[in-house]
C-alpha cells in the first residue's frame, strides 16, 4: 500500500476521488489537526524539569535589562 498526500485544485477531482472511494479502490482519511496546545504538551513532556513562571520572568527581566541598558 502506498500513501500519497495531494492538493485538490478542482472540485471535480474531489468528486472523482469520492467515486473511487465508493468503489473501494482507495481510502480517504482526513489529516488530524494538531493544535498548538497539543504540540506544546508534547514538547514539554520531553523536558524533565520545566522552568517555573518565576524563573521565566526572572530570565526575561535579565534579557530586557541587557537589551535596554537599565
């Protein structure tokens, strides 16, 4: 079995694909939408110890102080 990703430029092509699916020649699966929160959760799960809000705030303040000379 081969898997292809296609972009449909003409609505008639979508109809043809639907007909092929009804004849059990192909299978159409809609891609799962990945939300930003799911992506962030995946990335955070790989980190053993995520920084706390206070640590993030402290780091941001240090960078701002360097950048703006205050």
